[in-house]
């Protein structure tokens, strides 16, 4: 470079970086609020519940998806698809719409949290009556230890899925706690990374339970395998329907902040409301 070239005037753009409960977030936006203000109190409460202690990395998975990153974030926010798609979850009573729970959406719709409490499941026979992914007597599990768990949280929550706009989510399934980051790899491809976490205070028995349960969520597990397939189906389905529109009207048309019913599209509407707001600004 020439002798008078000033590197400080031509450096790469520096992101604004802030940490929250051990997570590091960065942005190139100039006028971003603090993370606590950006997430809001409801979202911060769940992050602190899961990660507000000394955590450590147990495992890391990574796999590609045949779809745009926004399709996957829609999937994360779709609160009722698990009872239809993830038959393992309903068969072995890990997640059913009859469980006590709720959907919470942040102000403006950008973030969401859905959760349920397994001990409140009182739907015996409900799914048989409706013929929706019923738990049948002839379904058995050769390794029942996969479902072993312990009551980790005083609130009783056994399933919690949280999305933080634009492309990050936190999940609790029984005692397995995961972070998920979806990265665009073009308009029709994306890459998903999972991090499985444990608490440093875990006993050896608790650590073993977390690691066994992690077999449910990675790319070889029931959840990621099925969600990944559905993202591809949706992507291929909408390719030939450029002139069509879909209406997300289950549960109404507005974006409520809280709903005790998890059979709605509240969080998905919130995502697109927030997205359009940003695109218009």
C-alpha cells in the first residue's frame, strides 16, 4: 500500500457485540437497543431459566436443509405441527396439545416462546377419538432409558421452544437443552447447527441422561430428521405456486402477546409482521 494509506480509515465494519447468559450476539445495525430491551422481559425470563447458570458444551451437530432459512424459523414457531409430524413425541407423551402450556410473543412479534408441562397431560383417549397420532398399545421402546428424566425446573416446564429473531432458537426437551442457529446458504439452502448444553453442577447420572436424550434432537433424531424433510417438501411445493398466497388465520388474524392455546399460528404471524416491518423501514 502507499505510504500515506491509513488502515484505520479502511478497516472492516465492526459489529456491535453484547453477551447475555453466556451467549454472544452481534449486529451491524447502528441503532440497536440492548439485548434485554430487544428480547423483552418474557424472552429474557426463559433464557435466564435455562442458561442463567454455569453451562458447558456437551455435543455439536450440523446438517444442511433443502429450504430457505425463513421456512425453518416458521417451523420453529409452528406450535401445533409436533402433534401431527412428530409421532414419537405424542406416542411417548413428550409433547401433546392437551398439556398445560402457552404461547408468548414479544412486542412487535419478532421473538416467541411456546412451552408445556408434561405432568398436566390429561388427554387419555383424546387422540384415539380424533385418530390423530394416537398412542397405541403395540408401540414399545426397546431402550426406555431414552425417556428417563428428572424434574429440573421448579416451574415444571418439560418442553420449551424459543425463537430469537432472526435465526436463533433455544430448546428444552425434558432435560436436553439445545441452541440452534440457521444460516442461509442461498435462497433455497440453509445450514443448521445444534449445540447441546449441560450444567456444570450436573451429577454423572444427570449428565448421562442429557446425553441420551440428545439422541432425540440431532440430525439423526426424530425431531431434526422430520423437520428437515418437511422444510424440503414445503420449499418444493411453493416453487410451483409463485402466484398463490396462504393465509395464516388459525387462532385469529391478530398477533396477541399471550395465548394459553398452542393450536394457533400466532407466533408465525408475529414473525412475518416483524419481518415486513423491517423490510419497510
